[in-house]
């Protein structure tokens, strides 16, 4: 596969991430590994967690040459605390674990339309990320879905540590931006 997601290239272009210092990336929700592979071109080390066994196995095969990506199968909230305890460098946390239809799965405790993002943030408090990026924020403000609100996310991040105000980043055609809600919220540790 080895495909780069241009949206993530655009995202990183908008942020002043010091890649000489922030050498690791932890991603929740691997899906087909395109994000993981894209991140592996920026970071020395990527660890990614996927709940769907089939998707996980496929990624192990697809990316077997990419030795700087570690694929973990399981629920993000069951694995994150241990994963971040073993991260030696300042790291970026990319939260993207949620049911997305097709061959994706979801944690029944969270539901088809929901995200474990608040619980995931709780898991990393013993080794705080230098950057936290929440993906697919547009889904979160949909009143018909069970995602936490942006306010809840900001509050949770503030409880974790001294993070700067979120940087909202958007991508694509502004005519199709839902209610002006950005695609990503990005928090930098002060
Ligand atoms: C939006 S996709 C991830 C896309 C990927 N990050 C990328 O950039 O290409 C969400 C993925 O999260 C997985 N998922 C859902 N709930 C999860 C959970 N609790 N823990 C880990 N993975 C989960 C789904 O099976 C799906 O593959």
C-alpha cells in the first residue's frame, strides 16, 4: 500500500511540530494503515492500535517492510496506558478510534456512533503527549451521535496538563465544511 494521506501532510504543515524532538507517534484506530504509514515518514517510531482483528492482520502483512511501525490489536483503552509507558521520546498522540462503517468495528461500550476519546485521554496521564490531535471532529458535534462535545474535550485536556488552546485545522472545500466545524483539534503541551 505505502500510500501517503495528503490531508495529514497538510495538517502537519499547519503545525509547528519539532520533529527533531517529537520522535514518536501513537495512533488509535489503524484502519488500513495509511495514516500509520504517513506518520512513519515523519517520526522515528509509530505505534498504532486497532480493534478489528482482520484490519490488524492485513496491516501486519501490508507493512511488514516498515520496521518503524508497531501494530497492536485490541481496544485502544486497554492498550494505551502500557504503550505510552514504553515511549522513550516526546510523542504525538493521534486519536482516531471509532466505528466508521464497512469493515471497521467499534467498542460496544462506546457504540456505532461514538468515540472513546475522553477515556483514551485518561490513559495517557502518566506520560503526557507533546501534541494531542483529535481527528474527525466534525462527527463530534452531530447531535444524533454519541460523541463527546468539543467543550468536553477541551476540559479533559486541561485536566491532564498545561496545554495551549486548541488549534483548529480544516481541510478540503469550505463549502462542504459542516457548520464550520474543523476536521482536527490540535493541542500543544506548553
Ligand atoms: C477512522 S478509522 C482510522 C483511520 C486511520 N487512523 C487513518 O488515518 O487511516 C477508525 C478505526 O478505529 C477502529 N476502532 C474503533 N473503535 C476502536 C477502539 N475502541 N480501539 C481501537 N480501534 C478502534 C475501527 O475499526 C477503524 O478501523
